[in-house]
């Protein structure tokens, strides 16, 4: 009999993604990787992905002294899902409307879609305001349906979204010939277009960490928090292999791994699903003036799709195979069969231009895996953990973190400073509660 999967700390031997391989000179990458931890810090953020980095940023912006904030990261900075995704900020909750409405009702489902739209604007404004060099580029995105089943599913979701009062501003619908002509795929059945962005997620997060560090925030990498115990004066003690830290306020930004420190989040309540992404060096077909200007989700069945974009930096093609490759915390390698599937699929979708020969060095570059953290009711856990006063969580983004974190983190930081939930402007269904866990147990 196999033992059921238990929550796990991040694997120290996790692989490097394309995003990691192109940012190795980040000065804080392995910051304080051998030093003992400070004895205390009023604020402790666990996890240095986009959620943890932005939590530090928002706390500093709200007036907390940077020196009162400590980030603890199990591996190098930005080693988790933020550094392993497909490089997209793509608000698309309208196409999951039916599922969200089944779990939370149409009003909440609408609010989820609005939140993703808002995040897109928040991220865009943030990058513009701070001139963050992270290749953030607005692009037309397409959901391309290659079967009548996927087209019907998408039409159903959008129909229910509109019936509930959802706005179609900025969303274009193409059917039949129009879909084929717009996307260039002869077998497209339907397509939906709207605006999204491609970005280098590690460059964005590294920039935020640098900003926070310049204001005094301390970062300890390769320093997993292994347990948290109650202190004597209502504070908490974080245990790490390099010492203990006493803290008054803790934010769990640990994504799929949150259950290690919060046992109430069993693997059922926070399920790690491994996804795989490939990078391909473009041939003449997709380099120079022929780069793919839009981003795409190519839907071949109800559960599976291929995610495609070309980076604005070096033109690398990022091709994600969006289907579960297993229930695991292992991000250390990749599956060769999926690499082969990706290469074959890409070749079938985009045949070489006439007379273009493949050059040595073009084609498959690299592959990596990363964890998507799913919750039973498909929305993240956000806010205070009432049974552990002083501890907060922001995790479980169901593969939509890039489209949620810029709204969820400012919300959590407001809550840490005594604001009411209503002040966060977040969907009520995102709020963490024991009742929510019991309802889905
Ligand atoms: C293949 C793939 C494709 C994706 N596609 C999309 C997409 O198209 N759109 C979208 O919106 N989102 C997408 N996502 C999801 C998105 O990347 C995540 O939701 C987001 O990056 C989560 O950020 P985070 O900071 O919460 O978590 P992470 O980036 O995972 O950061 C958590 C950090 O916490 C650290 N940590 C964990 N436990 C401990 C501990 N006990 N002590 C210390 N440190 C700890 C980890 O090492 C990690 O660095 C995708 C993810 C993957 C893997």
C-alpha cells in the first residue's frame, strides 16, 4: 500500500527554469545563505516568490520600517512557482465562470473575474510607475478552441458570465472561418481574444526584492522554516536549521508548501499539481519580424491545453503543456515524453516557413516543472488565520497567481493593519476560514 502524499518543504534540488537560467547574477539570489538568523523580527514573511516579495513591498509602503521585516526562503530567491510558470499575466476568470459560480454563486464568480481584471491593471501600473525592467509587454491573447467540445464549454462559461452581468468589453468572439482567419490555425473551431501581457516573472520579483532590501528588509535564503511554536507573550517562534526567530506577525507566502507549517492544510486542502514548460529557440519561422505577437492558450480538450508566448527580451518561445503531470512536490526534473509531445505539437501547429532549414542551436532549449497549488473550491486562501492570532496566509492560487497576487497581497497587508475584510475589495470567498476547510473536507 502506498502512503498518501504528505505536505512537504520545497525540494532543495529543484531544477532551474529558463527564467532562472537568465537571471543568475541577481545579487540577492543566495542572500545570507549561511548566516544564523536574527533572534527576532516584528514581521516575518515565509517564502520569497511574488507573494512574499510583494508582501514586503506593501508593508514598507504602508509605513512599516524595512528593518522590522524578515523574509525567510527555503531555497534561492524566487525558486518556486513564480520562477517556473509560463510568463503570463492573463486575466481569464470569465472562462472559468461556471466552475466558480457552482462553488461560490454567480455574484462571487463575477467578483473573481473583476479581481483578475483589476490585477492586470495593477501589475501594468506597477511596472510602468517603477519602470521595472521585466519585459512586461501588452499583447493580444487568444483562447483557441480546436474541438467542438472546448468551443461549447467556452461558450457556456461566457454565456453564464454575461447572463450574470459580466462585461464583454475588450473580449472578442470569433467563430468558424473568422476564428481560423484570425488565429491562422486551419482547424480552429472558435477563438476568444482579449488583452494580456507577457513578462519575465523572475525579473519582476527580483526587482521587488531589491526595492525592499534597499529599504532595510532582510532576506535569508536557503533557510526553510520547519515549524512554528507559540512564544510566551502572544508571539510566535519560527524554527529554522539556522536558529529561531521570535515574531509578532507572520505571513505564509509558501504556495503549495503551506501545509508543512499549517497542518490544517492537508494535501486535499492544498493540492500540488506539477506542470511542465519548455523553452524553444525560434527558427527563421518565428524570429526577426516573424515573432509571434500574441499569446495563446490552445485548447485541445476540456482538461488540457498548450500555453504559448514568445518573450519580448530574447524572443524565446515558451510552450507550456498544461495538464497534470502528477501529484508531487518534486520540481527537480522533467518528463521527456512531454518534451517530445511539446516539440511535435509546436511543429504541427507552426510548420517551418518554405525553404527554411533548422540551424544547429535552434529548437528545443530547456524544460522544467513547477507546482500549481489547487484548493478544493478553486480560490486562494487569503487573510488572517483566526485559530493562530498574528498569522496570515496568501496561498493556493489554482494556477492563477499572476492574475491574483497584486490584489491579494495589498488586501492581506491591510488586514494585518486592522482593516476590515470589506476594505480589501477581494471576493469574500477568498477569505481563509476553518469553516471553509470543513465544508470541503
Ligand atoms: C507551470 C506553471 C504555469 C503557471 N501558469 C500560470 C498562468 O498562466 N497564470 C497565472 O496567473 N499563474 C500561473 N501559474 C501560477 C503562478 O506561477 C503562481 O500562482 C504564483 O507564482 C505563486 O506565487 P507565490 O509567491 O505565492 O508562490 P511561489 O512562487 O511558489 O513562492 C513560494 C516560496 O515559498 C518558499 N517556501 C515554501 N515553504 C517554505 C518554508 N517552510 N520556509 C521557507 N520558504 C518556503 C518556496 O521555496 C518558494 O520560493 C503557473 C505556475 C506553474 C508552476
